[in-house]
C-alpha cells in the first residue's frame, strides 16, 4: 500500500519536513536489521484524533530496545509526546503512526557499542491492512513452509526490524500462492502467529490464542481482544495450537494494529465458518472502542 506523505516527521527531538527525513546509505541498521519499531493507529473520535493504547506501544518499544541492548535516548513519555505532536501536525483525523529507533551512520561491523541511536516518529493515512471487507468476507490463509524463529535465534519478544525478514518470506510465499496471509508454525510444529498478526481460534464459547513461548509477539491488540472477550463472558485460554486445531475451528480471526480484527474464511483450503458471531461481536466492539465510543475503555484512547 503506497505511503501518502504528510507535512513533517519527528526526528531526534525535532520536527522536520517530511522530505528532509533522510539517512545515509551506510546507516548501520540498514545493513544489519538492528532497529526496533512500533505500529500504532490514531482514530477519529468526538474529541478529536486519539491514539489507541499509545503508552503500551511505547513501553513495548523500550522493552524491545532493552532486549537488543539498544540504549534509547528518550523515555516512553517523551516518545508518546512526539507521537501526539506528529499526529497534531499532520492535520489528519485518523492515521497510522510509526516510531522507529535505529543505529545510525558512523560505525560499521556487527558490534553496536559505539554506534549512535537515532529515533524518528512519522504518521500517514493507511487503510485496512487485509482489506476493507476482511471482517465480513474474511481472508484466505496458508500455513507457511517458513518456520517462525524461536527465542534462541531472534527473540520474538522484541519488535526488531530484522525479525521481519522471516515474516516477509512467509507473506510473499502466501501471496504468490494466491492466499491473503500466512500462518507461521514454530520448529515444534505449533502455531506461533501470522506474519504481522496474533491469531485466535474459537471453539464453542472459548477463545484460544498461542502463548508467547510458541514464538508469538506479545500483541497489544491481542491483549485488547482478550479483555473484550472476558468482559463479554467468554473464556480465553492461552495454550499451544496444532495446525489441525485450525482446520476444525468454529471461527478464526486475526488481530493487530494494522489488521485490526479480521476474520479468516479458510486455512490451507479448509473452509472456516465466516464471519462467525463471536468474531463479529469482537470486531464491532473494537471498532467502537478505538473511536472513543465506549466509555469503559476510554482510558485507552489518547487524545492528541
């Protein structure tokens, strides 16, 4: 999906014109994939643009950096303020927000101890990642031949730029085979996550989602949905899932900041009932919450 430029980008503590936010071709992270980033959305609400679960996203970014031993020069609060400043400056009612921290120009080689750390926050308009009708029509899933990397290879708990080579290989394999998205298994053959989303399986009145130990990123949208489900009276279980659990599910949906809540209509050509009633309830509640229409979850919406 093409990026639509906005007015400016926050870069190392300053607001600069969009077109001036440049880096050198010898920037360390460009060569070694050692950056950390987040994906966040701001939505139009009756009080103006509001960023959904901004603090949790920036806290996770700091944790990602800590796992990589990357010394971020800004606090979570400073990054939250930068994100709000970028959204305000854009004039957009709703947008996607991308903070990133990376090792900059000046040193080369695998060691990062002497590298500078640069930080930027940008935003731009971005529609539904898996399609505007992903809730009602669902998406076709393929179980990838690429295994999800594990905790002793590339730590899944860190949202690291280089980790997403794994996801890109799986995504492109699925698209070239005629599917919309890929589901990744770990090296034990258990479900980890999709290329950029957490996954939920519904059986009866119970929702199942893979544990972090299986290789899933600790999703903020995943946590949001688990809260919704419990508040609606459903049981939520975090436990290992085999591929056969997907084939016989009553419903499957995937969640993420970009994908929001998207239904799944098939896995490896096994049809899944779609859209399922629980999926629809969760998706509707999510859509209302992020737009500030649910008072009980209003604390998650950070008005800019």
